[in-house]
């Protein structure tokens, strides 16, 4: 069976992380690695499971930086991203992987939870990278590792918000993908203080609009050649240094 690596960037809301991790370790699809990238803080106590690795960044760099580290270190056939606030149904990965034989990516829908209210949402596709145009796609999809690694820094380590649309639009434009219309196994928590709800980085803030503008400019210039999307050399080198350290840590686990 093909292994899948699940990257879980973590910063804040430590009380939610154990539920996210447990929902992954309890998946019916067993050949998996869960990589928690602690983004400048210590992770709370987590299960003792050989499939779980925690890697700590010395300072907070943002979820996309953490994702870039995990992806660069990934040697599994498949890769996915999971929010530290969220959880998955036990058979979610098995269902997605069963549909992935002839494609490079498989998407499902999400269930959004805010307080006592819930809402199901299918992905929305908006080729062009100009707007959000998606509903939690990066977390609700699985991707062939080699295919998204070929994009270069698919998860752009200089961005803090609003890069998900670029990631997904690149997949839609360049790769073979499938959407499972009946799949709602990913549960997304909408909470005050998150990046999408914060008064500083939220959905209609100047900070987010500036990031969306920069992303749109990069799409216009590099959509056909994503491996050329520029990243500051020092930041790119830092990501790769952390990826080497994480790879070493993962190999030690396998050797043990």
C-alpha cells in the first residue's frame, strides 16, 4: 500500500491539536506518517505512536513555511495538509486514496463548524488564482508528492495568508485531478483568533488583500511555469535546511 504523509502545521489553540492528531492516527488507512510542524512553540502532549513525528521550528514562520518544510522532506507517495484545529472522519483518507489510482490529486468537501452551527461545502474552482475561489481545498485533498514537489515551492514560505488558492489552481491547471462529490470527511473549525477570523489577517483586511494582490501578480507571470515562482534565496535555503533536519528525524524513526 502507498504511504501518505500528513503535514499538520501547529501554532496556537493547543487544546485542539490532540483531537486533530488522534483523528489521523485512527484512520482506517494505516500506512501513514503524521508530521506535526510546531511553528515556534512546543506542541502539547500527543500520543506515543511511531507514525507520529513532531518537528519544532525555532520561531513562528507561518503555516505555508511549515508546509513547505514538510513537503520538501516528504518521501511518501502521497501528501496532504491537515489543520491543527480540524479533524477527519476515520475513513476519509482511505476513501480519497481509493479514488487516486489514475490521478495526481483527489478532492473532497468539508464540513464547517462554528459554535453550534455546521455547514457542508463542496470545493469551488476558480482557475486564475485571483480570488479565494475554493473552500478548504488544500486540507480536503490529497496529492501525489512528486507531482506537487515539481512545482518548486508549492507552499510559498514567504506568504502568511491567502496562498491556498494558488496551490489548488496550479493543481487544477497542470495535474490530473478528481473531485468526490459525496465526500465530506474533513471537519473544519471556524474559530475566533484564527488567521481567517483575525482583525489583522482576516478575510477582508488590508493585510489579506495585499497578499491576494501579490498572489494574483505571481499567477499572471508564472502560472505556466510554477517552478520559477520566486522565493528569497535565504528563505528557500532555510526551508531546505529544516527539511534536511526533518528528513533525518524521520529516518531515525524508521530505523528504530
